[in-house]
């Protein structure tokens, strides 16, 4: 066993000695190789250093050349600035008041360009627009010919704004369709076709019919003006070039206002119609009765029972031989029988006149409730959301007053007429009693 261990140790020693020798040889080879590479680098750096010197000399030479050129250019700039200053002063001296003229022409041409582009005059001055654009954006004084032509455009635009012309051209109707129509144009302020007013659309450069036309009385004026061939005629002119006519067309009609009142508004109108119908019937009846009573009063000898006075006279004729108290009671009874017929519908008419404003107040409260609900849900940012409730609140109040006021007047007229007939009956009854007592005393 000991021999085996000694053999192993001896082998390890031999292998270790061979490995160290190999490592030493490798280190020596690497050292020689590195020394050679370093030498090559030094030689390369020395060669580059000479090249850098050449480049540095070249750069210094170029720098000197550029400095000379820069100095020369600076001198040239100074000379040019002095010359430019002299030329500007000379130009200013020669221009004189033309500078102010340039500013006026530039501003006036810009205003005229905008004015023509957004009015009915565009069709007649379409060819002149490039010159106006050029003058409004010019950076130098315009030529004499351009100034003369600009003056001509100004004058022509003034003349055109005072002309009334008729021509055929394409328009866009209320349904959005393009069609050729005969247009009547009043200067730069308005135009119409068969009574329908038109507005100028600057985007499409077309005449467009209003979606909703103004009131019929206004469109009739335009229609009559289009038909006229001579003399003076009435016509509407919108100085805002369509804005006022557009607002006029957007005004709600009577039907739309009634719709704003909602269900309560229709109830008020129904009660008002019923009240007017009853009042009309009562007025007709009372006027007929009044005529018959007056005819009977003129001819007391011939008694007709188709009127209240005739029926009272008939009672007197039948009971004038009775006792005075009996006759008086019969006459009072006859008059009392006539009262319900003469006063029929009076109370109901008064009730309708009283209920109409109360219903209007109910609609006002309902509309304000709807308004506050809209405010709660959507806030106060959009007024259109509150417009429905406010419209109902206002329109029901208006409808209630519109119904109540005529009914009050009609009730007063009917009541007064009925009272006059009743007073006539009482007067005649008192006269007949007086006549009866006078005969009895005689």
C-alpha cells in the first residue's frame, strides 16, 4: 500500500513540472507578441501625428482666408446699410402722402371685398374679386390703373345697390333642391321669388329660400311688388341682409303658440268656445225677445203670448176682475215665471269667466314645475331645455285671460239686456195695477 502511494506522488510531481515549463514558454511567446503590437502602434501614431500637423496647417490657412472674407463682407454690409438708409429716406421723401393713400386703399379694398362676398352683389362683381383681393393683400403701392379700376368698382357697387332688377338664376328652395327661377332683386338688401324671400349664402354663393317664411301679409307685399310694372310700390327692405326676415319667419304662429299651452291650454280654449257659443245664443234670444216686447208695448190692445210682456198682459186680462191682491199675486207669479228663461245661462257664463283665469294659473304652476324639473336634471346651462315649461306657464296665463275678458264683457251685456226686459215687465205690471186700483176707486 505504501508503495502505491509513493508511486502516485512521484507521477504527480513529474506532471506538475512539465505543466510549469509549458506555461512559462507560453508567457514568453505572448510577451514577444505584445511587444511587437505596441511597436506597430507607436509607429502608426507617429505617422498620424505628421498628418495631423498637415491638417492643422491647412485649417489655420482656411481660417485666415475666412477671416479676410468675413471682414470684407462686414464692410460690404455696412456700406449696404448706409445706402439702404439713404434710399429709404429718399423713398419716403418721394412717396409723401402716398403712404397714407396705400393704407386707405388696402383697408377700403378689404372692406369692399368682404361686403361683396357676403351680399347679393357678388353675382355682378365676381370678375372684380381678384383685383380686390390683390389690393387688400398688397405690400407695395398700387398702380394708377389699379386705383382707377378700384374707384370704378366702388362707384358701380353704389349704383348697383340702388337698382331693382329681375333675372333668372338658380336658387335653393326650402326643401334643399336647386332650381331655376325668376328672381326680383332690390339692390344689395333683398330678393324674392313669388313672394318667398331669399337669403344669400356666402359659402355656396347661392340664393337660398328661408325654411319658414314671414307672415302672409309680408309675403303678399313681396308678391304684389313682383307683379308691379310701374309706379310706386311698397316693399320690405332688410338692412341686415336677411337676419331680420329670418327672425320674423321663426316667430311661432297662433297654432304653435296654442300648442305651447299644452293640455290645459286646450281645455281653456274649449271652455272659451263653449262660453262664446252660449253667449251668442243668449244674445240672439234676448234681442229677439226685446224686439217682440217693444212691439207688444207699442200695441197693448192686441195681446200676443209669444213674448213675456204679452203673457203678463194676458194674465191681467184674465184676472182684472178679481180682487187687487189676487191680481197682484198673479202678475208677480207671471213675472217670476219669465225670470228663469230670461236669466238662463247667466250663471254658467259667469262661472266660465271665473274658471278660465284659474285654469291659466294652474297651467302657470304646472309649467314652472316642469321648468324646475329641467333645471334639476340638466342645470341652467341650456335655456332651450327650460323653454318648454316657461312657454306653457306663460301661454296658459295668456289663454286664460284671453278667454275670461270677452266672457266677462258678454256676461255683462247679456245680464244688462235681461235686466232691462225684467224692469220693463215690472214697470208694465206696476202700471196695470195702478190702472186697476184707479178704476176700482172710481
